[in-house]
């Protein structure tokens, strides 16, 4: 019996036929462009992107396209890419395809920060509100994810080395504690706050704007830029840490880079979109089956697929119950839960989570 992340590297019982990675990545890039165009076009106003070049837009159309849809599209792409790449890094770090950013408590820590801002924000000094303004919840979500990561990293450091198993178990404990404190805050919330908390917890990009995008984009882009630099190390670590060290891979540096990249991207995603699950499992696993486990190809492919997946989910969420909006977390759960169940049923006999 093995515990998730404690031993076995990622592998399938049968080696399926792989697709060439180059055409797959190129196809995903085309897919991303197509779904982005559809997201900009679909909606109550029916503005087509190429109409910008064909005729002058009236003020209402300009506001809808450039102040609402475009920042929402870019933010959705970055959040989807960040969550998918975080899933790749976590799965490579734990050497298990069931790993997910939420597994080590980072998402729960960010959620606790956001819930604390919503419930207790009115009791904070006026100076805090003057600095953060309407972005109090995102700021606190960043702080919650960052503090959780620092605690997790300190707990996982044993005699100068980062223990992945300890990090997993500590992350589960930290996540449980964060969820417990979140439950207490929800219990203390009034009716208006409960509505805000419900909307936040289910995940949405409805509040996207250029200011929020400017706050989250640098963090998400930094994490996406760091991830490919870890690909070679994660490939080597798939054969075990001792083998990776013998190959000259700086294992501890790779671990630290992966941990902090996941924390930064997950914290930024939670801060601007709330709780959106399963992207970090669905996108990497589908692509691992298609193009193989090489992180040099898996990371960029997952970024493109995760971005396209979340844009599609956001577009459907805007249209399926229009003029209202369905939270993205519900759609992703409907997609991700069956995939996760399939992963559980298809794992090697004798292993458990």
C-alpha cells in the first residue's frame, strides 16, 4: 500500500500510443484563439471582435468589449493556465497524477483570507480600507495563501531537506484547520455576507476588471515563467530523488521552486476568482495521456489547455442561465468529478489516496 505522493512515480498500466507533442501544442494554441474569439463575441450585446476594425463602436459597445469582456477573458486565461500548471508541478513533485494545488492547503489558506476579509472587514481600521479599497478580499487571499505556504515549507524542512511526504501530510492538516476557521467565520456571518461567501466559494470571474487583472497578472505570469525552468528537474525526479541527485539535479532547489510557484499561482487565482477546482487535475492528466509525461512539453500544453478550458467554462456560465450567471466552480465540478473518479478507479491495485 502506498500513500499519495510517498513513493510510486507517475505511470500507467499500459503504455498508450502518444501523439506528437508539437502538433498538439499548436492545436491547443489555435483552440485557445478560437474560444477566446467566441468568448468575446457571445453575449447579450452580440459584438463580434472584427467589428472593431469594420465600423465605429458606440460607447456602450466599447464599454462592454474593452471594460468587461476583454479583462475577463485575459484574467480567465491566466487563472486557467495558472491552475493547470500548478497541477502539473504538484503531480511532478509528488510523482502522482492525483495531486492538486488544493491538496496541500494553499487554496484553503487563500480562501480563509478572503472569507476573513468579507466577514471581519468592517472591523478593520480605516487605514486598511484606505490602502486596499474594494480589493480587501483579494489582498487577504494573497496573504492567506502566502502564510500557508511559508508554514507548510517550514514544517516540511527536515535536516536541511524538504520532505514531500511531510509536506503532503502537513498540507492536509493545514487545509483542515483553514477550513475549520472558515466554517467559524461563516457561522458568524450575516445574511448579506453569506451571499457574498457563497458566490466567492463557488468561483466566478464576474468581478474581473483591469485593476484586478493588473494585480494578479504579474504573479500568475511569474509562476508560468518559472514552471518551464523546473521541467528537467521534475523529469529526473520521476525516477526518484536519489537518481535525480546522481544526475546532478538540484533537487532541493526544484522543490522550493515548485512549492513557491504553486503557492503564488494558486493564491493569485483564489484571490481573483474564488474557489475553482479540478482544472489542476483534468488538464494535466488528459494531456499526459495524449503526449506523455515529459514536463518540457506537458507544462506549456497544460497552460494552453487550462486557459481554453476555463474560458469555455466561463462563457457557458454566462450564457446557460442568462441574464443571470452560473458560478464556474459548479461547471468545473461537473466536469472534474467524473474525471477524478475515473482516475481513482484506473489506478494500480493496492494504492490509495
